[in-house]
């Protein structure tokens, strides 16, 4: 029996087939940093991100790569 509406798990993609947003796991792999360092940088606004719920953070792909190209990783590790 088909329902009138079936939710599809799709992600928004750019015209080149790349996703519009990255997950913290994807960014962590790209930066080769620890989970703690990544989430500290996200919380402090060092890495551009959007918190869409208490447990869900997304990173706009274009803003992340602009940040990275601008040398954004210099402040990734807190000097405490």
C-alpha cells in the first residue's frame, strides 16, 4: 500500500553534484582534527556553521571552503 506522501531522504546539491552542506564528521576528516577541537571551533564560531537543532549542526560548503582558503585554520586550536 502506497501512502500519498513518502518522505525521501535527499540532500540539496549544487549544479556540480556536490552537497550544499557538510556534516561535522566530514569537516573533521578534512581537517584531521579531534572531535573536541572541531566542536570547540564550531561553538566559538571559528568554523562557519549553522545550528539547526540542539543536536544538529551543518556547515555550509561554500563558507567552509572560503574560510579554509582564507587561512582559517590558524585559530583552530585554542591557546589556553
